[in-house]
């Protein structure tokens, strides 16, 4: 079947319409959000927090985790759809990638736009200035591999860039923000959609029905497929001789993803940086900060809350926890 590439503007319209159409064919309803999942329990995973969103703050929170990078280190980022997108800027993340002697890692997209193939993606990377900071590896540039998933309800495997095999240690460095389809994007999205090759992205978005065309009519199936794929990558890096850690940066939090070339202006002020060895806990802590936010003039969390609820976005956290990927309960450790 001939692959149909949509323009980014057209895709975002399709995403908004199809995602709002329902969960397994029914209308998505807003999900009440518990104010916080923070607990005073030594057995709960630690989530470290700093309000210092700076190159120094990013290195500081990495060191607070106490897990030292080793071997061949990949720093998983999003290179952003345009200069207007709210991706993490090279100057913010440069110190961290230098600290760990790492390589930025990314994959091509599945929706047309500026990063749909390696040549275009390389041009976008150069335009954004990432290569002036560190080497950038497009992991599916030379092909893809399948890695096993624990939950085969929708996807039977995870299709990722084959350069995943070149890394011993990964820092999943995510920009926390809204997302037209998932409701929000944090480390779970950065690990599932972000590590997937072009066909792997289509496989997840279609909830396991296609690797060649865009299908997005099963919202909960999509969210559960993301959770399954995120667990597959996590388990891959929990083999002997490998490891992975997770960082969410809560700045420029538009309701739109970094895959949007013309995102809506952020209504919520910057909050901080969070890090953990538990991907569910760190995304949940970000969610709690968003839903527990006290709004004021020029600092409004409601648009992001509404985007998350409309897309049933919290379901990925529930499903990831149910799969054993991590815990929604956590200890918050402030390092400022």
C-alpha cells in the first residue's frame, strides 16, 4: 500500500479530530485527577526536583540520582518540528551531554514535516544547532529491529531504530508538555514514540493494526500501546551491562507537542526539572504539579489540564503501573 504523507498542518487537524472522537469508539470523558501521589514511604521511588531550569540545574539533578552514566551513552531528546517548537534548546542541555560524554539520539517521524526522512531530519538538526553541541544519531537511519513487549494486547513487539544496540546507558531527557493525541508528553512518550522507527510509530498509533498508514481511532489502545512500548525499551536497558534514567523538564509547557511546528503559546509558567529511575513516578509527579497548580494571572494550568483530560491522557500512567513499569506513588526530594 502506498504510504500517504500528510503535511504537518493537516496531520494536526486530523489528530485533534480523531483523538477527540472517542475511546474504543465512545466519547472520552474527563478523568478526575488526584491532587498528589506523593507519599512519605521509604519504599516508594524517589523523584528529585529542582526549580533551577538551567544547564547547571540539569547537571545537578542528574548527579542527585546517584546513577553514573557509563559506556556508550545516548541522551534521548526531541529535535523539534521547527524553530518555533518548544523542544529543549541545545544551550540548555549541552552541559549534561558533555558531562556524560554522550550522543544525542532521536528517530525519524511518521507524519511528513521536517523530519520524515534522514536527509530532512539532518537538515533540521543542523538548523536547530544540536550538532554544535554533540553528535546526533538518528537511530533508524540504517534500519530497525523488533524488541519484545510484555503486554501483547495491541502490539506484539516494539519496532525501534536499530542503533539502539549501540548504547549501554540512556538518559531519557524529555520536555514535559501537552500533546494533541496523548494529552501530555513526558518520559513515557519520549521512550515509546521517541524510540520507535517510522513504521514503529505507525504501529503504536494504530494500536498494532498497521505499520504503513496512519490510524488513530482507538485512543485507549494507542495509550496502552505507548505504555507497552515504553516498558519494552525500559526492559531492554535493564539487561545486565545496561541502564536507563529519566528526566522531565517542565518549561515552555504549551498544550501542543514539540512535533507541532506552530504550537499554542504556553499559558503555564515554568516549574522545574524532575528526575527518577522510575519513569511512571517522574511523569506522575509532573502531572501532580500541573493538576495541583494554583492559577494566577498569566500562570494558568487549566488549558493543559483540559487537554490531558480530553484525551484521557492519564490512562497511560494507570496502564504503565498495572504492567509493572513503575509506581504512581513516589517520594518527592527537593534539592534546591
